[in-house]
C-alpha cells in the first residue's frame, strides 16, 4: 500500500468508524502523502531554482490515485499550493482505493438525520494493526525510522496528530516526532522534498484553519 492509504488507516478509529483527527488535518496530511509518492515515483521534482515542484516525467502511472494527482500539476507550484491542490476530495479518493483493496468499507450516514457523513469500517484489521504497530514502535523510540515510517510520522507531526494515532505520553511522542522529522532516514533528494512538503502541509493547514475560523 502507498503512504496515503497507510496514513488513512492510522486515522480511522476502528471502534467508532470515525477519524481520530479533524478533517483539515486529515486532508492536508493525506495530500502531503500523495505529494511524497509523486516525488518518490520520479514524476515530480523541484525545478532548477528549488522553490517550486513541477512534473519532470509525464509518463502515466498505473495507480489511478497517483495518476489523478499527477494530472493536477498543470504548472510548477510551491509545496503549499501543491498540497492545497491535491487535498480536494482526497479523503474520498484514498478511502475508495482502500475499499477497492478490501481494507476498508465506507458506510454513508446522516448526522442529526440531515447532514451527510461517512463511517469507515476496517475490514483488513491485520493490515491496520501492522501499520499502527510499526509506526507506534518508531514513534515510541523502540526502533529507528526508515523512509516509510519517517514520512508517515513527519506528516503526522506536521498536523500535530502523532499522539492522536499512537498510544503514549503526548510530550514524549511529540519530542520524538520532532526529532524524526529532522532526522536522516532518507536520501538527500527525498529528504529535501519531505522537508518542503512538511512545511507546505503546515502552511496549508494553518491557512485552511484560519479560513474556517473566519467563516464561522
């Protein structure tokens, strides 16, 4: 499975069917995960100036989720803008991908009998438990981070959600997540991209939260 799918499994509360994080945090971090996958696929990279991400290889991707995301890069854009572009309906598309894999079942419901909402039933509990165990072991300091767990924890840290998906002392988890986010668990090119995407996720989440607050 890809980073966005593992991240979504971390977000889903298997007992309630709801997400462990707010929608703003989920959308921005899932978009960041998509962006990391595009960078690691070699389709997207920083332009020579190093400020904006652009498509460097338009070869179609077999995964429909990544291909649709790649199609949103119509011009070079800063990481924050890329996250903002990719977050549109990202929860629905990632959940649909998980459903097609038999990992999650999406159930539609209504809040107060009026407002449409979704519940997520984890059907591949073994996969969900494994993702949570591996990420939890790294976040609690039982093992070192690799490129995958490092990316997941960095994205969780960007939206201040590590303690919401991993059991443990909040202060200790946040401290370790901060260290992991700044660590050397990936090559230089990926590390640079992840750092920029992390900053983009933080900026996008801050902007969207401010917009939601002013709108309310």
